[in-house]
């Protein structure tokens, strides 16, 4: 299996847990890490994570909810095994 690398921001998004919206991610990154991202930038990160198989999205009403398929710990363990 190929080593799949995640960017720092992708890892931060994965840490947030399940059922979180893009707007909650934007607020969290701004408040906790003092990083200001636009909605389109965060959606790009989520799209990349989805293509890599790390998250799923579910649309309910006007919001997309992001759910991690694996935890950060599972990701790190898998990456260590592949090294």
C-alpha cells in the first residue's frame, strides 16, 4: 500500500470529529490556531480528504456534515507500518 500523506490542515480537520460543518471548521481553525480560511479553501481540503478516503460527507438541508472514516491515531499507526 502507498504511503498517503496528509497536510497539516487536513490533519487538523480530521481531529475535529464527526458531524461537523464547514463553517464550524472555519471557526475552529480561526479561534484555536489563528488561521483564517475561506469557505472554498476548507471545501477544497475536504474534497481532497474525501478523494483520499479519509472522510465522508452527508448533506442535510443547507449544510454538509463531515465524518472522519479513521481517527488520527489510526492514520499515524498505518503510516508507521508503511515506513
